[in-house]
């Protein structure tokens, strides 16, 4: 039986070693490359998904979603939506219920993606609901990951320019880590449930 705390303090997370995706990161910035990437992703039953949007620092100014990250356990594709839009192959993947697409706070991501192209989301699982049903109170990716693995995921790149001509290595690493972490967390919890089992220990934040 594995004990999992129900929550964690940010000060405790700050003391943890950092986590960073160590697999392949492939940036997709032309429509021609989308179909090949999607065909690869269709070979995996579980995918991690996340999006990034260019931040606005002016009142009343907003931007459309700039980037969509879709990851397996060892490869993450970064789809630069500000360049390629939402090609049919990508929309079809989001509507395919044969693959589980795991993310966090998916309502916002799906809403933002729908502003670029209307689609019917199928096969999505929100980790916030998933862990809440287990008794885990933490709701942010950073906190849930820290509870499960004792490592911190940096959020330092969140407010950078996701519409820049060229994404920096730090941006790419940050974006890929967020999508990959969703796959890892889900697979870990499913493995624990099938194996030793777990017990959520109630703690105060």
C-alpha cells in the first residue's frame, strides 16, 4: 500500500529537485508535417495534452492559443497553431475516442482550441477530476506531480512569448514537460491501483 498526501505546500515543492522531460521534442510549424506527426501519435493508446497561449499585458488584449503539445512517454510534438492553424488531421485526432488524451484543466484548453476551429472533443480525461475522485485535494499540475514523484515542475516559462518566431530550448522543454507529465501521472496512478494500491493521507495545505 502506497501513502499519497492529499495536498502539499508550495514551500515544500520549492525544496524538491526539478523535473524536465528528457525525450524527443519535435516542433511542427508547417501543415505538411502535421499528418506525419498525427499518424505517429495514433500508434499510442494514451497521450498527454496541453496548450500555451501568448500572454497579454495590455488591458482588453487577448491572443488565440499559440501552441498545442501532444506527448507520448518519450516523444512530444509541439504544434505551432499560430502558424498552421488547426489542420483536419489534428482535428480528427481530437475527435477520436479510440485514444485517451490526458490533460489538466481541459475545459480551458478545449474552449481555447474551439475558438480556432470547432470540434467535438472525444477521448479526453481531466486529471483534476481523476485525482479528486481519489481524495487528492491538489489540483495544479505542479502540486499533483510533486505529491506523486517528489519533484517540482518549473513554471518559469509560462508567461513567455509563445508566438515568437523561434521557441527557445527552455520554452520547448517547459511545454513538453507539461504534456508528458500528464501521461506519466496517469500511468503511475493506474499502475498503483492495479498493484499495491494506495491510500490518500489527509493533510492541511
